[in-house]
């Protein structure tokens, strides 16, 4: 098999044939803007009509338990589909991802070269956006993720696989950064000393949510753990958030992690890898919209979770910044990069966002309180 991101048409045709699809293979093309997996839109001809699927090669260097990842995804998507059917919803294949099983009846295919593949029904008539377009859109994204959490709130027995242990555990991420700094395998620490100092100055706050969780004040939930704007598909006609996608990291976690990551991406005024930091700040109109949509939909929140909503935005933004910096110091092995220093640029935007949120912390708290009161 060719290197990641370079599968040929013949290879795609052969892989697609391993799944329970009907019709004739027409073509495949790269799709989306994800950093981790390789994604292709596959077109089949079924009785003369075009049928589209999403074929993904799972990055098993990142997701080292691809079978467990797929078992989680299968359970979650089937659970949501059952909920939607019970509610009398229509067009269920547009409201949740639908896995196409392999010809062996498995939610994943392991090819002869050791690669792991999965296939979904392609969600038609909906789009994803890397940057927020309007406050109304932000509100709908917040509502969509809250609805997702509501749908899986009772999916507790048995517990989902924790496929990446301590994924949003900021303390563990900070420990990994410290180890990378000490090792300095590529002699890169000298280039990022201001970023390291910024992070270290805030380390005392990194265990705040974990401490409250250990006390039982913040419960474990089924969470998405990657609630970027572009992981919600918005209907092309109505603008409504209809389908939450990219479920690789669905596993046990804290609802606050999901809310915080939404705020990180939805309130950003610039791209995640913007090099001109003067353009990077957190927009409070977008934060207000996200908070309004999420609080309206998230009926499950405990008092402690409500108290930490605004803080979670700063914490998760910092956590992602730590991850980008750690990957840079380790040799850019986790996130795909398009240029030297790409992960440093990503780190710097996150830290600038943290600074912006800190400067507006009182306003963020007031916005949350208003959204909760109106929910």
C-alpha cells in the first residue's frame, strides 16, 4: 500500500470491495481537512445513480486500538439511530453516521499491508466549515453537540473503551511536554522558550477539573472529545447542525472537555495555524452564541459542571496548545504538517487564544450565567 494520503484508484477500488457495498466502483478522491486519518469520498454507480461513501484509513500509529475505536463508534451510532427512530425522526442516515460493515460483518477491515479501513454512508446535502461563519451558526453547533451528548447520556453499560487513555487529561499532557523538553531529541527547545514559559506559568490550574471529578462533583460521561466546528455537518438548506462526525475519540470523559473544545474553535477569529498572531483572539459574540445553544440543549449538567463552563474553554485551549508543542518537540509524529514549524504555529495560536480568554474571563462568566438562566 502506498504511503498515507497517497492511495491510488486501483487501491481504493480494492479496499472498497472489502465492504458490503453494491454497484460498480467509479472513482475515489481525497476528502476533508483532518490532521490524522486519510479520508476519501468514494463514488459507486448503483443502477445508474451515483452513491457516495466515505472511506477512511485509520492512522493506527495514533489510534493503536482500531478495533476498540470501531466498536465504540458502532455502539454510539447504533444507539443514536435507535433513539432517533423511537422519536419518529426521518432521514436517520443524515442525522448520525452509518457504518458499512465489512464482508466479514466487522465495523473495520484489516488489509494485507496492515492498514485498518472503515466505510460510512456519505451524508449528502450538508457541509462542514473550518471557520465559523456567523453567530447563528455557532449557536446551532453548540446545540448539536449538546444534543449528541443527550443522545448518549444513557449509554453507560458496559463502559465504552478508553481508546486513548487520559486524552484530555491536562496534567498528563503537561507531563508529556516536560519529558519532551528534557529529552529535546531534535534540539528544538531553544526555539520555543517563550511558549514553554507561558505554559509553565499556568500549570497550577491544570488539575482543577480532575480534582472536582475525583470528588464526584463532575461525573464521567460519554463524550466526543474533539468538538471542533468542522465535526458538525450543517444542512446546506436550513443551516441546522444535523450530524456529529469524526467519532474516533468518542469514549468516557468530561462534558466540560467537549464544551471547552467547542469554544476553542468556534470563538477563534483566525485559522488554527495563523502565523500573524495579531489576528488571533477569542470572539465573545461567538462565545455567547455557543453558550446559548449548548446550555439550551444540555439538560444534564450538574451544578459543578455549570460553574466550570467558562474555565473549561481556557483549559482545553491550553491543552491543545500543549499537545501541538509536544508533537513539535518530538518530531511532528502525531499531527500532519504541511511545512516546517507548522505545529509551532498551531501552538502559538492556541496560547494567544488562552491569553485572549484570560483577558475576557469576567465577561465569559457573565455570558455563561445568562445562558444558563435563559435555558
